[in-house]
């Protein structure tokens, strides 16, 4: 839908918005609501540009151990209102990953597979 609205916005200097909306089979209210949200989208884009630096600082301070939940909590402690989904997206885009715990290896002793099971 945003591609249609961008097209209407680009062509509104040459044609009336009503005609363009009718030709694109889009309601005028859709176009005008898209226009009203442009400032909010731009502000969000600018905030997204500043967030990777803060995430990197927190990630490096944790010796590259913190993942999304802890980074989100640290950002909230600093006063940033941020959702974990946004932190997930930004960390994925910038290839920042937390260190996960190792699983599978439970002890250093290897069990003897040929030994008889112990009695009950």
C-alpha cells in the first residue's frame, strides 16, 4: 500500500489526488492517513539509526554475552522506551548476537557402555 501512496504523492503535482486515488483503486483517506504518519515514520527511522550504537556499547560491556532480553532490560534501565522486537530486529540487522550457554555436555566422565546396569 505504501508504494501506491508514494506514487500518488509523486504524481500529485501533475494530477489531482482524487483522480489518482480513483485510478489506483485506493481510498483518499488511505493516502491522507499515510501522509499523516510520515513524520512519525521518519522519527522512528532516526531513532533506529541511534539505537545500534547504544546496543553495541551494552553488548561490549557484557563481554559480548548479553542477548536480546538483557540488552532490552539494560536499555529500559537507561530510560529508553524500546520493545524487544525492535531490539531483536536491530541486533539481527547489525549481526550482534549474544553468547548462548553450551548444552549437551553434562559431565567429563564418559559412561561405560559395556558395563552391566546396576541393580535396583
